[in-house]
C-alpha cells in the first residue's frame, strides 16, 4: 500500500508551481512521477487533422516528482504526512499524522 494514490488531493511543495493544489491524475511508480491536475501545464502545437482541421494549441500537464508533493488532510485542509494504522475489521488504512483523520 502506497502513501499517495490517484485522485488524492495534494499540494506542490517545491518548484515554480509551489503552493498549487490539485488532484493526482496519474502515478508512474517506476519513475516515481505524478501528474497533478492544473500543475506544470505546457502548451503544445497540434497539426491539422480530419478531427481537428484547424490545428492550434493544446495545454498538457507534465509529470513532476512525487517527492515534490504533499498530501492534504481531509479534516484540516493542510499538508500532512501519512501513516498506516489498523482500522475497523483489522484492515490497514492511511491516516493523517497531524490530525489522525482516515484518508
């Protein structure tokens, strides 16, 4: 069980996008990179095609390193670290270190 998963709300802690908040779209465990919605956006040109006869520009989210994001606690809405604890039915659950809320 990993500490950060897809659809978790995170805040970027370092880099040019520091302070931005978004949801994780994808997580590549091999390269330890995450793609966060609305963070690290770049414009890419699109060639004209049958589906898009005019071409133009599109925005794309590029991945950033997973160590540069921090999970947001659902209770306090602040960045927190994650710990694992036993929940109901003796199942392993992720909890916030600051407030103890189940994530």
